[in-house]
């Protein structure tokens, strides 16, 4: 069921994608490929800025082969700009179910926000500085790179590099709002709704 989220940038449409619709014990790449076709069709159907929340509830077994074929490859396509400004977030009742996804995303040098027990964590390829920066943006919901650099005690260039990596991984939204001298001014937004 779609949900519209109001933000200062635009309204974000969020759609859920329940992996259990394909079975409760999922193991093969072929099964994952069929599921990915449906996931990517859902991504294409969303307006720019839309988001898919991949839900793992109802699953008993999720093999790393299925997870990589479904989530790893689809997320690689999202990060590779095949779906514009759309994002994906994982939602799991058990971090154990997300372990294979964590490993496969790390192998692809990708990172994804994983919702669990009312909170979030970063899975896949992650560093303490990316987690620190993402945490601050999520807490603030909206900020600028300059504000973030000041709060984290960073040189502007270091902050801009961190923010660029987070935006490239589709973990935040970044929007150019002006210039100050030779430097672009970017507004940064969390992709989480609350």
C-alpha cells in the first residue's frame, strides 16, 4: 500500500515489496532473478524520489544466492542510476535474515539502510565515518554540508566527500540549493520517513 511522505524537498511515495510473496524458504538464484524482475518493475513504476521498502517478514530461510540476485543486483542498478532518484530500504524482523544480504552488499561495496526493532543500522560496506555522517543526517532529517561539517568538526572538503559517498549509495538525498564562492551549497535529506 503506498504512503506519501511530506518533506521539504518533495513528497516521497513509499511502496512495500514483501519477499515472502515468493515463498517462505527461498534459496536459488533463479528464484531470486524472477523476484528481481518484479522488484525492478515496482521501482520503475514509482515517481522520481520514490522508495521501495523490502520487507523480510514471513520468511523462514533466505539464502545468500537468492538475496544477492534479488537485493544485491537490484540495489546495484539503483546505485548505478538505472532508476533515477529512487531508493531502497530493507525492513526485517530478524537481523539473522539480513546477514546474507549484509555480506553480499559488502562484496559489491554497497551499503543499505536496514530497519529493525524500531531503529536502523547500515548493512553492507560501511565505515565508522560513513555511519557517523549518516547518523547525523538521519537525526536532523535535513541539514546542509556546511552545518554538518561544523557539527562534526570536519574540514568542508572532508564533509563534502562523505556526503557525496552517501548520496552515491542512495543513503541520503542531496540537492544543490546555491553557491558560495566556488563551492556548491547542498541541502541534505534523510531518506527515512520518521
